[in-house]
């Protein structure tokens, strides 16, 4: 059954913005403080594996599940392929399970497709992929929430989880995204994800770590590999952890991961144009560390940069219409809005309980109309004076297109590589002045 549901929006141009002046933009290369990348990812992975106590004790022929999530982590295919080869070299039988909660439309085939797009297939990894949304119950938390665990992983002789340690998109706490979250939510599949999320902040602070502790005690979890990326999204740390140390490992690595997050070097932006958003960019489409927009009721947004108007021009192909995060924008284009898969968005947002993030803002006819509308509503009497910033995505911050007044504030945070020029659009109103890939 195809559950994909796409809306069709009217073509709307507001006459008061037809002649709105938009400032020219200069191409700049941004500088970000970053840790050096690991020179040998397979070697670092092997070194991590050699520290495991449980894996060497497995009998030949033992089946080992490897949990893989839905995020595009640059080095993860290499890490997982190295793990698979290491296990097979010891006579073990590895297989991959999707550990991604309700992503992929909460369907096994959708999760398998997501893995394939991230580079995880039987052919590339050298082992089978066994996807299911079926779960087994391992226990109950103090809040009364059942603890669920992937059925195939629960039946394995051992389970390895591989995940990136990073800041969560919604809450700050001792442990955010990492090994612990993959155990409690990723391997909990849709049922586990819904139960943790529906408790809101308590779910993350109390239910998530308790769910992980119960799963570690009851499921055949044997090892974890934690990855920290630098500002260029290359791995700077790869470390192994025993299951009982997952939480402590996440807590220890999280501050370093947060230090590596690239950000826009401005206090205030009148108009931020994001060329692409998507689930492969951030769990909520656009990273709030860049946009300073979480938009969670009852919680403050990050203090900087203050973005007065945010325009989203398009979706990444990899997000398959899941436009979770469009609700944080102020204007969309018709091209983006017509691609939205409302089923996937609603499934994802209702599982997470943050339904505000899928609300549809004003939809304008094209890129030009959307940018002009944003400039015309950003509280600048003269649109030519608007503080305009255009980025490819919140994940791609090596370059930006900046209005002259923003470029003048770069100081040591970047350098101008091409002088300011007027934005160019084609006859259909599509933006031609784009950030480099």
C-alpha cells in the first residue's frame, strides 16, 4: 500500500512584493574551529573492536546484529563494513538491522530503503539486512512505559550499535543523541519511539535512560561504537564502549561533539534562505544550532543568531517528501510544498509529539516571490539594507552568500571569495545564485 500523500498548492504572488528590492550577495568561505579528522577510519574501528570483552567470547556461527540508524554519517558505512569483516573473520554471522525508531514511514521496507540510500546494502556491507517493525517487550519503566526492542536483534546472539554522539535537536541534557538513544528509541522501533517521545521532556530525561538500562540488562547487547564528527563532518573520534558504559561514554563525548558544530557567525539575520532541508540534513530538517529555532512550546529558542524571517526553497531528494521542520520556516516555495509527503511528516511529528514543526507557513509561487516576501516583511524600510544570508543547508556551512552588511561583520570568521552581485533568477523565478555544493 502506497501511503504517500502529496498536497497541491495554488500559485500565489502578492502584488506588494513584486518590486521588492533584494540586496546583492557576496560569496564567502566560512571558517569553523575544528578538530583534525582521523587519518585511518578502518584502523580506528579495529582498535575499538579489540577492546570488546564480550565479542571475542562468542562461539563460531553466532549471529550478531548491527544496529544502523537513519542519519547520514560520513564515515559510518566504512565503520560498519569494517565491523562486518572483523566479525566474519572470527567465524561469526553478522547482519544489519535498522535502528531508526519510526523513520522510513514506520515501515520495514521504508527503513530498508533509507539504509540503502545511506550506503548500507547486502552488497556494499557483505552481510544480510533484516528489517522488521515487530518488537518484543523487555520490561516496563518506572513511568509505566513498556520497553520494546527489535525482534530480530533480540533473537541474535549479540547486538552491536554504531552511532554518532551529537547534540539533540530539541533538548539539552547530559546525554542527547548517541549510543543510549539508539538502544532506547532506534532499536525500540516505532512503538518504543512513540512511548519515549509522548512523555515529552520527562521521556528524554527519565524514560529514555531507564529504557536503555532495561534493554542493556535484558537484550543481548554486546558492544557499541561511538563516533564524533568535526566541523567538516569527518570523524575526529571513534571509540568502543561496553553496554554498561554507553551512558557514560555518551556523556563524556557530548561536550566535544558540541564544540565541533559549525554555526553562522552572526548575532542577527534579517532573512535566512535555506536552499534545502531534509531528514538527512537534521532530524528536524534544519539544525537549530544554525537557525536558532527549536520552536518548542514552553522552551526558549537558542539566543543567537536571531533570524527574523526564514525561507526554505526545497527538499533534499533523500528526505522523500518528509518535510518535518517546515513549520520553523516563515515562507516556503510552491515547488517545495507540492513535494511534501504529509503521511511521512505527520507520522514523524506525531511520534515525536512536536506537531508544530509540520505546520505549513505561507507558500509563495517561486523562489523569487518567497525571498521578496521575506525581505518585505523583515522590518527594514529599504529592502536593499536587509541582512540577507543564503546557505545550501544547515549541514553545508563551508560557504554562504551574504549581503554586504553581513559580509562586513565576518572579521576572522570567513573571507570573501567573490564580490557582491545581484541575485539571479530564471524566467520561472528559480534562484540561480546558489551556494557551492
